[in-house]
C-alpha cells in the first residue's frame, strides 16, 4: 500500500461541496431520481439500487449501484449479468471513486499556457464546442479531412464516435488494439473466421494458459470460472517468464524464455500430429491442411523446441500428450493482450491450431466456442443516417497498403503516431481523442510527445486530466459511467443498459451528447438523429418492440425468442474455405507462411534484460491509477529483478536504479524477487504519469512506455511490447 | 461464550487470487478511512528457489473469537461480543480510543482511527447480515475464497464447506491462560507461515494498572458516589421536596 494523498474526510467534504452546487437544496436532482422512483428502484428518500453496467475495464460487468440520498455509496455485481454473476473485482468495486474523484474534470477546459504546462481556463460548452468545430473545419478546408486523426477504443458509444469520424470523412481511426490483441484477433480471424472465440470452463479438465494471467488480468466471470475449474481438479499449465499470481495457482508453471511461446506450441502440434493422438475425424471434416500438417510441422520436434524455449523436450512431449488425451475437455486459451513479440501472431496461430486438432471447438462439449462472445444475433435498431462520404486518402497507419491483413477496425496505432511525426505519407494536423491515453499507452513516450508537437489542434474527451488531456488544447468533460446513458450492450442474448444512477456532476455530459453537439456544429447532424440519450436507446429497441421503461427497471430485457431454433449439425466457419484454416491461402497470397511457423525473435545482448510488462488485478491499463480506492490497495510499482541478476549487478532490494533502453530511461526502485527469470525484468504499466492534474497518481512509479521501442508485427500490426531490452545501473 | 448464532468465516485458501476486491468492497461498504483497512490478504511472499516456487494468499480479518481478548481488556465496555450473532463489535459511541484492545488482539485485526478517536474493526458487515445479505467481502470475492455464515447451523454454507474440506486449520491463540477459540476456519491450504501466526497480546503497564488498580478504584468511586447520592435521595425523601414545589 502506498501513501494516500487525501483523507476520506477531506474527500467527502470536497465531493460534497461539488455536489452541493449541483444539488442545491435537493438531494437527488430530478431526472435520474424521478425515473428511479417511477421504477421503484429508489424510495421517497432517494435510497435504493439501480442496475447499470461497469466501465472500469472492457469486460463490462453488470452492476447494482446502491444509492443513498442521491449519492452512490456502494457497487455490487449484478447476479443476472453473465460477466459479473454477482461479483465485481477490485476495479469494479472502486468505480464510485472514479465518479467522485476530486480530480474530475467537471467543466470544459481551454488551454491558456503552453502545451503540457497544464494551464487551462474554464469555458462554457458552447465556447468549447465552437472552438473544436472551428479548428476541425479549418483543418478540413486547408488540408482535407484526412488531416484530422480520430481515436477511441471499445466504448459503448463507439458507434457514434465512428459516425463522427466517418461523417467528417477521415480514414484515420486509431484504436489501441494494436497495443493489445491484434495478434490474437488477426490469427483467429484467419484461422476460424471469428475475432475471439468464447471459452467454456464447464467441463474443462486441462487448461493451457500461454501468458494469459487470468487472476491478475481479471475478467470477473471468466476468472471465477477458472478458479472453479481448478478447484474441481482441472489441470492448469501456465507459460510465463514470471511467477505471477496465476502461476501460484497453476498445477504446473513453465518459466519459458520470452518470445519462445510459438516454439513450445509448434512442438506440441508436432507431437500430436506425428503420434496421431488428436481428433482425426474432426480434423478431416473441418480443418484445411490436415493431411500436410505433419510434414509442415516435421522440423518442430520437442528437442528443437528445447533449444528455443529452455523447456526440456520431455516436458513438452508430456504436456502435448496430456493435452491431447483430455481431447474435447482441453482448452488452449487464445489469450488477450498478445502484443509481446513480432512473432506473437505465430504464437496465436499455433494456439488456434492446437484447439482445432483436438476438436474442442464445438458446443456443448467443447471448451472453445467458435462464436465470438460479443456476437449477439439480436437485431437492434439504430437512428437513420445517410451513407458516409467516400474517402480516398490512405490511412496513416498503413492499413491496408502496408499491412494488408490488419482489419481496418483494429489498425496499427503506433504506426499512426509515427506518421504524425514524420509527416509521411502526409501531414496530420489535428487529433480528436475520446477517453484514450496515447501519451502513456503508446511505446516510446518521447516520440509520442514529439508527434503531439506536430499537431495544430488536440482535443480530448475524458473524465479526468489524463496525460493526454494534459497535453490537449481543449478538454471536454465526459459524464462518468455512473452518470450517463450509453448505447445498449448485448450479452448472453440479453440486452443490457448503462443508465445514470446519479445526475452528472458539474457540467459533465455523455459521449452521445458531446458527439451530437459536435456533429451538428460540423454540419453532420444527419448522423446524429436522436433527440437525447433516451431517444437513442428507444430507437435501438424499436424493431424489437421493446420498451425503455422495462429495460430501466431490471437493467436488461430479453429479446423475443427467435423463430428458428434449429441446431447446427454441420458447422461452417467464416473463412474462405468454410473450414478451420490451419493452412491459410490468404496468408500465402500476402507473402507470409501459410502454416503456423517459427520466426526467430531477437535476444538481449550480454548484460541486457528483456523488459516485460503485464497487468495487476488492481488497475486497468493507464486509466485507473488516480482512483483513491485502487491507489490504497495497489502494490508499489517497482521493477522486478531476479536475485541472481541483482547480485551480479551489485544491486539490492529497494535500490533506486536508472533503467535505460534504446529510446529512453527512467528511475525506479527495485523489487528483488525469485518470481522472474534471471534474464528478465518487469515493470507494471500505467504509472509514471506526467499530468499534475492527477493528484493521487502523479509522482508514483515510472512509465514503461518511456522505455518501449516501437516494433510492429507485419502480419497483425501488433506492437511487440516485450521485445525491448534494457540495462540498468544504480542511480 | 455461547451465542444464539455463531457467525464466522470459512476461507478456502486455494481459491484466493489476491485481487483485493474484498479490500475495496469493505472500504466502500463501511466508509473505512483511506489510510486504514479492516481486512487483509496476507501474503507469504514468493517462497523457494527459481523455478520451484510457491506463494500463498490468506484472506484475513477479525476472527470473531469465542473468547476475545479485546473484550477482556476494554475499559469502557465499548467492545463486546454480540449475544445474537456472536460477532465481536465496538460501540464507537462508548469507545474512548485508549487502544488497549488493539494491543491485546493477537491477530492485529483492530486499528485506532486517529481522526475519529475510536477503534475500528471488521463487523462481519452486520448491517448487511441483519437484512439477509452476506458481508461485502464475501459477496464480491472473485475466487470464491471467502465464505460466511452461522457455524451453529449444520446446514449453512460454511458448515457444509467445513464438512467437505480435506483439511481444516485455525489460528487459535492458546497460551498464557488465553484461548481465543477463533471463528475463522481455513481450508485447503497451509497457514503455517510465520507471517500469518498470531502474536502475544501486549498488555502495557498502564493497561495492567488500569485493570488491576484504576478500574476497581473507579468502580469503587462510582459505587461510593452512588451510595452518596442514594443517601442524599433518601434524605430528601424523608425531608420532603419542599424546594421543588412552587
């Protein structure tokens, strides 16, 4: 636990003062309270529970918010939501403190000092929106719409964000996916035709996690399901250069050499296909390339893999046999953040193949479900809108002209930053950023800051002064997830709503409102044909004949049952062949290996270390470090180093060291621990904030982004976050 | 002490992932000050030599002992074991913040909230339990490591979990004439690590003197003043209440 910058009592005073201005004489302001009363969610005193959706990470659990006299006092997991099943993780539990963060931005801000100086003045919405629209129009007229870059990731309001950028006519859409799961998504799209297969732990007996640190990179219901499976006696094999909390729960931890996961998995495939212990019937019927697979995998013997991974050949052989023996009850997890090495795409292809050759991809018995968990099959409505203007300009991130296989909606974020900096193939002039933090998320922070310097205009939508907002010209205050509506979310066949449980504080407004206001000022009103947030949701529900009032009451509605309930007997995959493409003609045509293949990763020079990154259970990326509850329960973010390596450098626990990579250096305290390989160091991401507007997070830890070198996988566009090598000295 | 219900916790050590959802849930539910916590996840740290390593997480809070040493040393009567629920509670209106109970607790399960001048601790979320909910830490536990219920009821979730457990351990403090008889049962894991063991209660000289000298003296004082008042009252009764009549 680390220092607390503010006592709860002071915090309550401050929050109370803020709220007091809004509420003035009325504990719960009208709109939200009246609706909640009408639905018997709260009583006459304003006390009760209101169902909504979490936004402390992208898993989006169902929440029941306890409200007392117009204040959120406690969040509970909604037992009826498949992602929470009544539970919330530390981040979900802490969500009210993100809403009541004393550092919340509650009014539009316009920069008055130099960029990065943090000097802003409060402005009215009209003034701020007019200024944004004026700048965006000027850029459009002077340089064309492509000179304006838009970025935002995975919010429920994304669909209207996309309307803004597509209506405006820019091809430059930056998601942060390439820093996260491009390798996984691209590999599974090419192999199965789906972005991310769902996992089924109901009957699983053998689980292979390749760096998927599920007890720290928590997806609540999935983490619970994993722990249930382990308690039932399922075997958990975990590959990671670090002894994480997941490793502590694993039956077998394999401290594999970084970058060598693919070698381990290819050797497993080799064993299974040469010993013919997979599901041959399944493979013949559903997999492309099955006859040639043994030949294609011939060189990947366990003995060969031992030289790459440092894992004994016998161990690999045994695990391959155990995995195949568990058959439909085995699961090789697809992973999540798979941006580790430029060969991570091959790792993911090998995982996809491993699942295919044991035939586990069918419901109800299989442990991997060849359907995306987000594929809803529920035909929601949408406000009417005209077609988008035709865009002819190239994308700055090189998709598809440089990266032909990267899906447009994923993109290559780090490449976009580099294009802003170099002005190639053309110069960008403005950046519209919605609750994203490229300053801290992108590799090579110095380079990102330099790129920001090339832009005429930067506007950020956020709930606090993130590092990116700190460097912006205008900051638009979004209502927190407990204060606003968003478009609907379909999970497990049910339609869930995020609805306000309290009135927005200050002048904060929903993204739906902000985008519409801006759209109208840009002459794009036709893309925003909704009167307000409730009207938007009503239009979504209209084709189903469902009612918003009903939805607000329970937090979800079930759509009417579909007419044909016929079971699929013969599965067709959404790939060119309709089968699982272990052999991919698409890859071959693009000039890449059609088979899952080994690509030799770089290794550190003598005296240098792999710099590893990874999650902790108490934070989400770089966005939650200012939450006082999470700050209270977090570990001090120190640099992990193995005792043997520390001894070699004459360093001790808690020593302050200067860590140097090819692109930057940071000072950070050491944590000497045997929980990491001697050739690696590890730093928790999301610390080392630059924004002094984050009074809790500022001054804590160091940023791994300062050290990360930009390396991009040419197939998936994924950034290789573990491919940076560092040296260190006492400092 | 026999109570109507005997609420306690069963902790499945094998299931704790140290995510600390329980810590945040507790702080939010009970308005715990930012520098304090009522509950913990004890961590043995990484043991062994690379790559043969282990690490154990042990959810931890007030043991709601059958014989709580904290109740024993409380000078104001603020700390008590609730007769209905068996939970060990602090009446913070009555607490004078002397902190003796903090020193006496072998589990370090209490703290002195300096801002408020009172002792605070896990209450088993009695405010939730009395309306049929589980404590906040239990409800949200992502690994399902924390269970709570009436140990007197053979059909409660905790009793059933104990029945089915392979190994059950407690952190009983049984020394120097004290036997805490705690109501947290740990299953499916080891709690032998020194970092998790109870410590000897600390009794300060002041505390000892308070208990042995001051308390009797004060009680005697109160007694004497009562006798004095009674005498005065009796005298008044006998003499009538002339001065109160108008």
